C-alpha cells in the first residue's frame, strides 16, 4: 500500500480489518521489521528498514534502491517516475537522509524537478530528450489542456495549462505494472490524458496539470488503479483505451475496496476452508489447556 516513493500512510482501522488482528502496535511492528542478526557472530542488531516520519507515516528506506536502481547501482533522477518519487521524499524531509545513509545513490543531483513552464507556447511535450519512453508515449508537438484536444492557441485563449509530463509518467507506471503491454502511441495518449482529467475532477480539481503536487497525487492514484487492474484477470490484458472507458469502475474499487465484498478477503477468493481452520485452532487451544493441566 505504499506509494511509488516507498511512503506508507497507515490507515490503522483498515489495517486491523484486513489482517484480522484484534490489535496493532505500531512501535512493536517497527521494532520487529528492523530487527536482524549479524551474519558473522549471530548477535542481534537493528537495521532501519522502516522509519516513522510522523504519527502515521512510514518510510520504507530500501524501496528506492530496490525499485529503481540500475545495473550501475545508481538511481537516475532524470527518469520522470523516479524524479517524482524523489520529490515526494524531499517533501517529507528524508531525501538527503537517504543519500547520506546510503539507502540509495543518485547518478546526479536532483535539481529543480518538474520546473513549471511559463506559458503554453513553450510546451512541446517530447522536449525531454533524456527519456525515450516519454517520447514514445507522446505524439510529437502535442499541446493539451484539461478541456482536451485543444491546440496551442486555443488552449492559451481559454486559460488552459499544458499537460507537461504527467502522461509520460503514467505511461511509465503502466509499463512497469504490465511489462508485456503493447503500446499504441495515439490511443494510449488519449486514454491516459482522459484518466488524468477524471482523477483531477473526482478530487474536485478543475485543472491539476502543471502543479507538481497535484500531478504526484494523480500519479499515485493511477498506480492504485493499475494495481487494481492487474488483480483482475478479465481486465489485465485490455488496452488503456478500454480501461479509460471503464475508469469509474476501477476508481470506485480503490476508494471502496470492500464494498459489496467480503471484508476479510477484499473480494479475492479465499482458498481457506474456514470450518477446517476453526477446528484446527480449537484443537490447538484444547491441546495447550491439557498440557498446562
């Protein structure tokens, strides 16, 4: 449930409900996750695998390294999805700490990410020469705003902001979730743009394009949507155009994951026979009572 930067905002009520635990102690959980043993002498040691940033926000310190490190053991901040993840860490005040403690090593400094463009006339979306995947996703010279399909002049007259880099970031999220997906340059662009507009609209935002924080939130929401699609066999091989047409369905599922479903399984079919499980537990309890006299 963490975002693409390894930040997990814990919903304790949902956590207890999903796991079936009667109680959950965050301090004990963190201590257990961070406990380890020295491989040479077997002594108990502590590692900072998880760090509490505030009362309900956890940082998974090894996430960036595990998720984004290249074969050169470096993390490239020029990649749009990685850049947005690093921006999130910087917003939480832990970006430099991660570098200092060696949780990840950047190939170059993160400098002025997602710099807003001053006006639509400066917006050619494939201008980022550092990302081939970005260029593959965006039709050359395309300028868009939240009204959809407007040219450069029309968008400026109506006060629309440029789409900037949100769509290629969404495309990277999709490609990572579905590595065998066959890209359709034009249709995927329109589908992703439509999904972004829908996400903004349902958040009560008229136009979030060009706002770094809003784009990051939209990207996080899209990751949840992609994960939901990946869990459903019927949809897993569908094109983005089909996902876009049914986006309301997926959005509702990530907002209400247990609506109309078994709360313990979140809609997933359980392979556990509850009656058998209950009997096994009863037998264990009876055995313990007998052993204790």
